[in-house]
C-alpha cells in the first residue's frame, strides 16, 4: 500500500474554507502536514493539532510559497512517503480524489499528476496546457501536459532527487510551472486526469480585457509575476528557445496590462517595472519594499 502525505501551505487563511479543504483530505491521506507561512503564526491552526494524522509547522514569517512547500516535502520524505500531495489552502477535493489520481502513476516515468479545475469565480472549466501557453479544454481521460498548477498536484517521491525541489528564490508565482519544466527536461511525464474535476477558489478577481480575462491581484503580486516570467524566459535551463520567447512576450503583456487596466495605475507601473528590471538582472528572493 502506497504512503500518500499531503502538504498544505497556509497564509492568513480563511478558516471556514481551510477547514473544508482539510476535511476533504484528512481521511484520504496517511498524514497531512500544514505549513503556516503567516507572519507571527496563525493560532487558529492549533485546532488541527488535535487530529491524530495532522502535523502543523509554523514558520512565523512569510518565506514564500516555494520555501514552505519544500519544508513540507522534506518532512513528507522523512516520513517515507511514496507520493506527496501539494495543496493551496482554498482547494476542496472530492472524497475519492487520491484513489483516482494515484492511478496516473501506473504509467512509466510520471513525475506528477493533477486534476482539471473548475474556477468557482467564473464557473468555467480551466484549460490544460500541452504547450507553454496553448490552451486545450478536455472533459475526460488522461493527458500529458507541459505544466500544471501546484494545488492538487501529486508528486512521485522517487523522482525528486533527480528533478529537485521547488525553486525557493522565485518566492511566489511560476514556482509550480518551473518545477514542471525541469521535470520534463529530465525526461519525466506530467499527467492531468480530466476524469477528476476540482473546485478551485481563486483568491483574486478577473477583468475582461478585449475578450480575455486578466487576473486582478495587487502590486506586489504583479511584481513577482513580471519578475519571474522575465527571469525564467532569460535564464531557465529547462526551456527551449521558442517557449522562452513566448514566455518573455507574456511578461511584456503583463508589464503593459496591469498598469493600464488595474488600479492604482502608477503604483502598478512602478512595481511591474521594478519586477521587469529585477528579472533582467536576475535579482530574485523576497521583495524588499524599502529599496
């Protein structure tokens, strides 16, 4: 019997939604590890410590999603996990999720698998990506993909030594995609099981711009988005030349779109330009807003 351990990263969580997330997973996993990235600790998480198969680890500051995920992954490896589920704090899973998803690993060299998501804000089924920005909508079957989002992704522990863990210097945004690109570069497969659909509550809203949805976040997230896209398009060893060009052009679109269409315009311009510059020079890590 395979050992499956879950890792949920929290940051100032909505406890009502988090409780639903935990409740949907706890009985499906051998163990659930909650890594709290909340500065000063989220004391409300202490209620989960009473549940036998749940462990809470408090970082007492925001070290970024990649660092927190790595803390959980390393802990899961210590517990001799065969597979590791990575989850956001706001994803609620079907009660047969693990059973259905583990089936993906019957194929050779599958490094990770994920479900198809339904965006609870728009009601739309999210597309999969068989190429870096080429969308495809599927309703059933297993599909090899170029990348997938971290929430709901199940990692094959046996390949992590070869692929490596999450790139902590990115802090947030494109952490999951970058790991997927590395896995593919090493010759592994990534599968989406479209027979499994999961409601995903995104923590931001959308704005329709010329027929396309632009995700609205805040100036800090715009900084990381533009910075990491720019950096990866220039310096990633896991991408070929053509995907790098496509990625760089996407970064330029964000550089224009967020200051133009999202308020406050000047602040967004300032932070996207800073992100673009830091991406160009390869300056990563947590943003210091005082500099």
